[in-house]
C-alpha cells in the first residue's frame, strides 16, 4: 500500500535540493510556488481569526521572508490590518515580493527595532524570519527578535504562526539555535521535516499543518523518505477481530519481572496494561516479600516469587512464556542483576525497560544475544546506554535512536514527545506524532512496556510491535487527558486502551 505525503518525512536538504526541480517539472515557477505558500498561510490565518484582525509579519532576508512579504499583500487584500517588520531582503524572490508590498504602499518597520510593547498592539504575529535549514546559532539581532516575541507571548494574548519552521529551530533535529520562536501553529511546505515532529521541536512548532503546494507528488518521485509517521490505519490492520473459537492460549503468555518492595506498583501497571491490550495470560516474577502485595492488587496476574539463586529454577518458572518484560520496579540489587544476566542469555524474546535498561548500560558484556530484544528508553536511559548526556541525546534524537539500535542490535523506541522507532534492518525510521503531556508522569513507561510485551505475545511481527504499541499508548494518553492533562494517572489509560485494541 502506497503511503500518502502526509505520512512521509524528508530531511530538510532533500526538500531544499529538489523542490524547485519538482515545481519545474510541473511548470510551476518559483514565484508561483511562493504565492501558493503564502496562500496556504492565509488560509490558516482565516481559520484562526477573520479579517479585520491586526497582523504583524516578521520577515527575514531570505525566501522565508519572501513568503511573509507575499502573505502581507494577500492578507491586506483580504481585509486584514497588516504591518511588515523586516530586515533587508537578500534573495531575488524576497526582493520582488518586498517591492510588490511597497508598491501597494504597505507599512514597513525595521526588525531591529521590534519591542514587546509594539507586539502587544496586534492579534496575530507571523514569523517569516528564518524558515528551514538553519545550521548555526541565530545572529544577535534575530536572537533579540525571537526573545522579544516569546517574551510578549507571556504577557499578551498573541497567536503566533510560523512559516515552514519556527525561526531558530534546527529543522532536522528540533533543537533551538540557541533560541527559537514558540509558535502556536506552523504551516510547513511540501513535506514534513524531522525536527518539527520530535523532542523540543514539538513544543516550538505548536500545531502542525503540511501544505503540499501542489508539487508533493512530483517531489516524491525525486527523493526517498527519511522516516514515516505511524497512522491509525496501520495499527488497525494489525489488530484484526478475534476468532469466535479463541482461547487464552492463543493470545500469548507474558512474564513481567520486577516489582521489588516499594516499587510493586510498576509491575502491577505493566501487568494490567498487558492484560488490557489483549494478552491471554500474564505472570509476574518477583521477590518473595512483594508477592502478596502484587497478587492482591490484580487478581488476574499469576504472581510467583524467586530468590534468583538458581538459573534453572528461574527458567522453570518462565517455562511456557512467550515473552519476558524485565525492568518495571526491578531495582539494581544483586537479585536484579542475576535475573537480567540470565534472561539476556536466554532464548526468550525480551523487552527491557527502566532498571533493566540501566543494568544493561553497566553490563555490555552480557551481549550479544541471539533472541530478539526490544528496548524502551526515555532520553535519560538512552544517555546511559550510549554513555553520553541526556542533552546530547535530545540534540539529535534521530541519531540517538539509530545508534542505540545498531549498538545493541535491538528494536528500539526512544520515548518522549514524538517518539522514534527503529531496528537494525529498518529501511527508514518511524515517528509517532501522537501523544499528550499527560503521559509525563511516573508509571506511564510501565504501561508502555506492558503493551509491548502483550503485542509480542499475541504474535505481531517483531518490527511491527513498537510502532503499534507506541501509537496505542500515545492515543490512549490523549483520550485519558480529555478531562485535563494535569492529574491524569497511568491507570487512566486502560479504558481508552481497551477500546483502541478493539478497532
């Protein structure tokens, strides 16, 4: 099945190198392409607030600024009250667009003199300063302009639209250079850029819209996508209705290992998530002192204890299991270390989360393993696995998830806003654009690990598990947060999750 452009992600250089060629192949001139870009932004403005709202358009020196100049003319003709605040245009297209605005006697003020008081006089601010392709820190004048705009948003009711990419944001990685416009809405052109979809880029971009400008199909013939988005149709395809003759033995036996005293809630959440996402049976292997607490919390869990003194005895307890999830509430004691080492050396499919990941980062000698391995780190855990800082991981999440996958020969999801997924043989990365800040709470990761284990047990293809699990987790979080993001609990995901796995 061919994917639509709304599902494909291309690096910034791919778009910049090929957009004019694609347009030329269709008989579209660069000026016409700029006109189409401005028209798509005008449509976004009209949906947000009708004329005669007051609009300030901040224009930089390049073609992103040119888009802003054309938008100023279109918005003025549509009845908006428009002021352009600009630096000197440098490209030929930007100069032509600026001349057209001047010929219309449009109002222009210098960008260097932008101040917060002036911004407060407007309803909408359009950011057309830098666009995509930034590879170094913003010049001081633009840093001041970005800071002034972001500061004004804190005190005044401003709605900010960024054209193509928030100024100051590195469009391939989503990191600010060193500051970026905090947009409410971003209209990006022709194809999704990676940095808009993950990490800090999600914050700076706000709500996203892709405007294909009538040339995306032609562009697609010239370049191969760098990544693809996970969509509902894909998830639904992998969760068909069950046969009427189904029984629990057909839907996987998941073992979850962890839950030391004081952290029993983590393993309970993982177990509940595995059950709610369709596992036929869920066992928990834990320390003796935690057994009663976990069993009382969820009667459907089969809870067994082990002192982890004998690997043969541990493997006997796990006999018949289809997959092991190791890590929720595990701790890093000698008990936990023994279990982690033995399970990594076993032939059971293994999901590592939480302290399972932390133990692996300290014991690379336990690898390689022959059986499949899934890793579900957040940026801090990823940093420990890569022996770097969390900041370094967040500076290029795409590079980090690829390095994790190759270093550990594993299926990996790097969690966070815009979760990223890959594996060593992947043709391209996967991106989950869904999710909610409601998932930023302790225990949410345990729920994801339970879903992952459940889908493995139910027999989904190895490379399919993480995309489906991550999408289910993200969308369940969105549904759970409808009543409010603050105060949403990981256990609130179970009702929506049950509906989502029964499409």
